[in-house]
């Protein structure tokens, strides 16, 4: 059986803007990476302004627009709130509009934000709709080096969190990273062998690998304190949680899609 | 947390959970008397509990169960084991363990806490947050979920986290499942709505049930 192609991962987007992002690795070196940000309806994580500034496309899912309107000035206390709001204007607000405050919608609409009014749909969540919107309207020529950073996807209502994790599985060919103040999570598809480059200044050391949705009969890692060696993982049995990143590159291969999670450092 | 505490027969703090009770319970109940909220047991590897908190509860009669020698299991796992061990067989069927603080925070902790529901699938364990509760519906049983609409709902969901389901059937939901397949990567039941006083679920896979909690002032 031919070896699996390698997928590399890096959280260089979390590095403060004063330090240059790590040079793109592997295939990314030829095509610069671009970012899109999606804001869901939860309190903004502390690094929201940094990621927003890095992104070329910013979409709010319904009440996520309230969070940007209220939260960005709070995260930038030294600046004039009105100027902050104009600078941190979403490109689009998408959803059924039952959470976004009317005056917030009006405000952004008058600044040119696209308002996409979708009726509630049992089959797709707000995040799902936003990802679809971004993949249909990529900020660059194509999606091959597009990373979608999602704020507010974890915590809150558990059914929302599960729906958001399911989006990672449904769009397994799209690079989507779910971020909260505490953790970063993304999918490691079984179709690839994975190299995760660890940015120690902003993430770690706590990490985990979770077979969400189906058991894994064989996973193998390097770079962790407790590496897996052809190990099986499943709910009801072993999951790799409270593991520790020990090296700058962690490698993972598995017969099943896995969710990788790593803690984010408090001063990020 | 206070109504739950007063109803419980046994109250256990997992390590730093004791700090939370010490700091926050009296704020929530406007009661300056910490002596009213003394856990029977403080259990775990003791790397989070503050020394003065441990001393206080120990002096008030809490059993301090130091399991720091066991690094294989999480603090919640240790607490559930401990509860099971201390519960007489004839009481086990009627025992329900209510867990606060299991959700949110670090995602790997959350996954490990959810795994405890699967590992101890013969026990009733409910994970609670401000926003919702989660319970396991083992595939071995047909489930009847009685909805207390004054405190919970209407948002709910059902998830095959451990393995896909080829057949799940429900009643009592706005969007019921009828012999439906559910799988991560495809359809799972999120943002569903409770439509009746009683929801029933039957499946060929273990499922997680979640329902939103109303804001109780």
C-alpha cells in the first residue's frame, strides 16, 4: 500500500503580529496561506483582534455580529469604540437573523456588510452555512491554501458544539480550525499522515487525540509524552487526553479521522 | 449548584472543585457560612486544590482521598469509581450522579469527562453546565425522557459520538428520527426541539442526549 500523503499543520496565525509568521512549510511555500475568520455567537476570545487583522475575509454567523460589535472595543480598550467598530467590520453576516440585534445589523449594513438572510434549516448549522459561503466566495484565487479560523465554536450549548465539530467532518477537505480561549481543535483526516508544527510560545503543552464518531483500531504518534503505537482508541475505552507535547513536531497517522486538540497559553 | 447540593446524599469535590465551592458557593447563595457546604469527600490527585482549602475541609470533617499515585485516570473517573464503591448494591439502581464543571474549558478534559459516561455506562451520570445537560443513552435500552419544561428545553440534540448509528428512532421531538442513520461526517441531530412532555429514543448505538437549561433567576 502506498504511503499516505502528508498534511502539515501550524498555528503560526496565533503568533503576535510583532513577530513574523513562521515561513510556510512544504507545499505551502509556493502559495501563501490565506485566512478567513468566522465569528459565532459566543464571547470573543482574547486573540480575536489579531486573527481578524490577519484574515482576508470575515463572516459573522447571526449573533456573532453582536459579539464583534460589543466585544472588539472591549478587547481594544485604549482605542475609540466607534473607530474600532468601523475597522472591525465583517464582510458578511449570515444566518436566520433571529439573534443579531436590529441596530447592529443596520449599522454594519450601512457600512457595506453583506447581509445574507437564511431561513432556519434542520440539516445545516450557522457554521455550516458560513463555511459554504466562504468556499463559494474564497478571498484568494482558490481554496487550496485557505484556512478558516472559527471563533466561538466551543463551550456554550453542547448541541451547537457537536454541530460545529461535525462541520469539520463534513468539510474534511477544507482546513477549518475551531478556537476558544482555552483550546484549538481541528480534524486529522485518515487519508493523510499528519505533521503538526507546535508553536510553543502560544500553545501547549496539554493536548489530545479524540476519535469522534467512530473508533480507531490503530493510531501511531511521535512527539508526545505518551505516544500511541498502533494503539486502538474509542469512547468507552482509551482516548488520548491530558497528553503532553514534547517535541516541536508531532506526527499522527490513524485508520480513523481524529480530532486533534491543544491547549492555548493564557497570554496568547 | 446550591439546589443540587442540598438534595444530594453525597457530595464529592474533584481536586480543584473544592476551591470552587470554597470561593463561589457562598457568593451564589448569599450565605457567608462555608460550614453549610462541606463536601463529604475531596478526591483526586490534589495538584489543583489550594492547601488552605484542603485544610479547611479536612478540619470540617471531609475525607481527603489522595489518589495522586494513580495518573492513569482523570479526577472525575476517580470520583465516579469512589461513588460506585461506596454505594450499596441495593441503592445502585436508584443512584444518579450529578456532575458540575465537566463541560467547557479545555477540550481534552471535556472529551475525557464525556468518556466517563461511556466507561461507567451502567451508572446514571448527568453532566451539567449553565447552558445544558448531557446524558448517555445506552443502546441496550429503550429510553423515555421526561421533560421538565420549567427548567429545561426546548433545544436538544442526539449524537453518536462513539460509533455511527444505522438505526435510531425517536418520538416527542420536532424533527423525529425514524429508523435513521446518524454519523459524524453526515447527519447528527443538533438544534432539535422538544415537542412533548416525553421524548423516547431507541437506537443500535450508544447516544449522547443533550438538552438546554433555562436561565433560572
